[in-house]
C-alpha cells in the first residue's frame, strides 16, 4: 500500500483501552487525506492511547479504514509495510547499532534484499542528519538521539500512515525544527502523519489539521487557526489565554491564568454533542 495517490483514513465509533478501562470512547474523525494531523489535549485525554489503537498495539473495536482496508484486522505483514509507529521511547537495553535497528525494522516490513536494506537504512539516517550515529550502540545514545533513531525506524519502510508519539519531546529547538520539517515533507509526498504533540504553538506551525481530544472523545478538529481559540483553551485546558499572530503570521498563545472554577453541573472535559460538532 505505498502511497501512489493520497491515502484516505476514516475513523468511526472507535473504542479502545487497557484491560477493563475504556479510554477512547466512540471516537469518530472526519475523513483525513494526506498531511500532518496533530493530536492535542491535556494529560490523560487519550492521545497516546488513540495512536496505539491505530497501530493495533492495544485492544480496539470500531471502524478504522485506510484506503478502504480494515486497519484493525490487517495481517501483521501488511500492517508493518503500511503503518509506521514511533513510540514515546525506545527500550533501554538494546545493544544493537543504530544502523542494525533500522535494518531490523525494514526486515519486519518484508524487504528481502540485504544490500538494498542496508542502503535504504543508511539513507534514512542520512536524511535525518543522523548518519554519524549509524555505528553507535542504541543504549549509549542520549534521549534526543534515540528519538531521531526511533523516527528513522518508523519511516524506513515509507508507510502510507505514520504515527508519531511526541517526536520532539526530548529535542532542542534546532532539532525540533529539522525533525518537524522532515515530517512535513514526508506528508507532502502524499502520506498521512498523525502526531501527538503537547506544544500547541509547534502544532499550529506544522500541522495541516488539529484534532483536540478531551477525556477520550473528540472536542473539535480542523485547521489550526480555527481550532486553537481562547474558548477551546478554557474548555479543554482550563486556562485563560490569548491567541495572537506573530510578525511572521504564526499563532502564539499567551497564558494569562487559570480559568474560573467550572460548575459541577458541567464538566468541560467531557465532549458533548455541541463540542463534538465543532469544525474548522
């Protein structure tokens, strides 16, 4: 399922969670066709859980389709070739070299030419500015370096759907810019990138679409300028804030304080029908 044309992702009535705890509840998202989609929301809103459900790493039920193919019932080989997933962190005790970890990812994706695999793995590291790490053991890298390697693993097979869980959390400003620029360029080639982000200004700068989660449900979705508003920040993040544009036209958020106490009769974190229907 390489993206010869822009892939289409649809999610309807998705429910997902852990053991007996349901985190994502009847989640429905309007049709997504290529571009960068930022998942935002407060801690505990369900962002990482939603991502893991789309990657089929946790129990989930509902209707999730990528170009008409049932994502929740994909066979493992097709899923590995179609969906790339970057977790928040890599295992600590892996002593393989960086290049070997990327090669291993490509083998899982079904590539069988050893020479081609090695070349493609190195090319991915080169594109991300991490070729100098190729021979380094994974367990000796810094947190930021490990994030770059994790991104290399997730995009190595050029999946049509790329799922990234906080890819910039341990990066300095320069590396944040380089990684998000690469993510944006990747999406511009006709792919869908769904990325969990905490920095709303960074999300507004790079995302084509913002999806706001609150307590496992959809609060709103749409273009950044339509979604990141003082009302949303008050309802979802419980803060009083101004949303303005800088001299370059980018959105900036100025937090002025905590929002007034919410009435016990209305919890703004629980998406009601009115909030669910807000669109940019």
